C-alpha cells in the first residue's frame, strides 16, 4: 500500500480542540490495530482483506477530519488499504503501514491549528501506546510469551504515557486522565507479580479494560462521571472512585490552566497487586492427604522415604546445587561482561544476518568507545521506537558517527556532503532494495550513532526513530555461529 492522493483535504480549523484531540487518539489507536492485524499469522488473505478495508475507511475519515496533508500539499489517503491483505509478504504490508504512520506524523507537525500541534501529536501517540497495551494480549498468545506483558507495562514506559495524558488532560472529560493512569498503574502492579500462567489468561480482561480507556479518551457517553465521590469507572465488577483516581494526579490542578507536558504523578500509595478485572489468580496446588493421618501420603518410590537415606540424598542434592550455582554464576558473568549470544528474529539485516542466525556479541568494557562506521551493533530499544511487537534489543549497522552531518540522495548515504563507501553492503534486490533512503539531513548529536538495517527496504531504523545513544549499546557483533539449523561460522 502506498499513500495516494484521493479526495479533498478536510478542514479542521473550526473543530473544537477536544473533538480534534479525540479524533487524533482514535487515529493512533486504529493504526496500531492495523499493524497488529497484518502481523497476525493466523489470518490469511481472505481474513485480512475485509478487516483492513474497514479500518482503512475509518482511518480515512479520521485523517480527513483532522485535515492532514502531505508535504506537497496533497491529502493523505487510505485508499487501497483493503488490498493490503494481497501483499505477498507481511514485511511489505507493514512497510506500507509505516509509510502511512510517517505521513500522519508529518501532517500533524504541519497542522493548520498551530497552537494545537503538540497536543494533536501527543494524542495520536497516546492512542497508539494504549492500543499497544491492549494488543499485547494478542502478541502474547501468538508468540506463546506471556512475559510480553511485563515489557509493555514497564514503569518507565507508563511514565511517558503519564506525561502524554497530562498534556491533553485539560481537554478530556473530568477525571478521565486520572482514571486511565490509575488503571494502568494497577495493571502494572499486578503484572509485575503475576505468574506466566496468570498472564496467559489475562487477555479478555485486558481487552475489556482497553475499551474503557478508549471510551474515556474519545469522550463517549457513560464512560466516566465526576460528581462528588461517585464512581468514575465500572467494568466487570471492579470500580475506581473519583477519590482514588484523583490520587493519581495530586500535582495537577484541574482545568485549562494545566501546563502542557506536566506529568501525572503515580498514586500516593501503590495500587494493590491484585488480579485486575475478571482474571483469576491461580492458587498453589495443595498436597493430597490421607484420611487416617491427615498428612501427605508417603511415596515408597522416593529414596528419602526410607530411614537412613535422607542424609545421603541431601548431600547429593547439595553438591548438585553447588555445581549448578557455580555454573550459573560463570554464565551470568560471561553474559554480563564478556560475550553474549543473540538470535536474529527478523530480516531487517538480510542478507548479512538472516532470520534464525545465532550471533556472538563482544561486551568487553569500553567496547562502546571503539565503534566505527560499518560496525554491526546490538543495542537496547530507544524510547521513540514504538513498533510492534516490542523487542527489547535490536541489531543494526552503524552508518553515522557522533558529530557527522548525515543526509541522503536517492539510495546513496551522504556523510558531511560526500557519498559514503559501503563495501560491506551486498547488492540489494527485492524488498531489500530502497530507491529513496529518505534520511532527514541532521547533525548527529554527541555520543549518538545513526544506524540502518542492511535490508533498507523493510528496516525500521534511525530514519524513523532517531539516533542511538552510546549508553544504549550492548556490544559489537563479531561472529555468526549458527545458520540454516547447523553450525556456520562467519566473522566481522
């Protein structure tokens, strides 16, 4: 899918700010839903097409209502989103959604309501972030990794969401921002202490909760009240009172006088780590007992059930525990300070690194101070990268160093105005080929690096979310040890 010109640009200059912000929230929410839909391997072409078409029509209406336009002045259109399910690869479909995302961001930055540009972009990003919180249940079910909940409900991530809520709070319904924030912190507290089995069953409750967040932010009737001590939110038998919700924002004053960007504080006392909504906390198993003694039955097959055997088996168990602890300490030390293995989950570095490859990363102290152009690095995900699914560590190639001026002309990278020789880059074809790199001219900040994936056509890299701080670098890739299900050694 490409962004095509169709129809006329909508006019939003006469729309009320609150109405425009709710439209921006819905736009961000639905774009995140579209990306998740395309990444779902359970849906074939026949299943994706009608869903993508429906989302495309609604997105087109919201974009027209916001009055967004491309850089050349033409309207941003979602015409053809229904055919996105016909794409031959998931990567190319997601690339189309990324192009639409970039076009919407550019349109928001040039919005005719200059005084609302920051708030509109904030509302859009807030909608995407909350949709991603909701969609984590889908990604966890697809991947069989309930631990994804812990990454999404990470406190630093929620702190950013709190700042966004504070920015648009003056235009929301009374107590709406506080209620959403209190709910997010309640989920974060529960997720941090829940087992994987509990998280695996949390999807339905989380999706119900997400509908409440969306209704509150879109100002739908019945989503919230604010009179006295009445209930602000009710869902699945759980209620949040206005008193509880207001504790989430004691540092803010109500009304349009709130300073843009002020943060919503966490509740004075952390929410109880209980099961949100209708999630059932699994109780630990109880040992069966015999009616005669009331004690757990003795299993004669266990050696320690016989007199004199307990001390011998205790000694063996202790020795094995010591061996395992020592092995764990050595492994942790190696992974933390010397070398760490990683696997490659996507094709953004293809053909240099292929899906399923196992690589070794040099983590010796000072490695981040010896980064050169062309090095392949592993680094922690930057805050501006909101792509799905949320991968904590990424691998890309360093293209620009601190202090250099980077830009592009066609598919050529320019460093300080001169073409960059890239002997490491093989000839690219198919989806990896990119005719227009689209690197925005900029001076790379001190202690930051500009990175690209070798498969330029599908890589989500510094072109979209900016440079990588030196403090985020985990290490340099120096060896591929596994490829195509067998040992395979290639050094860098």
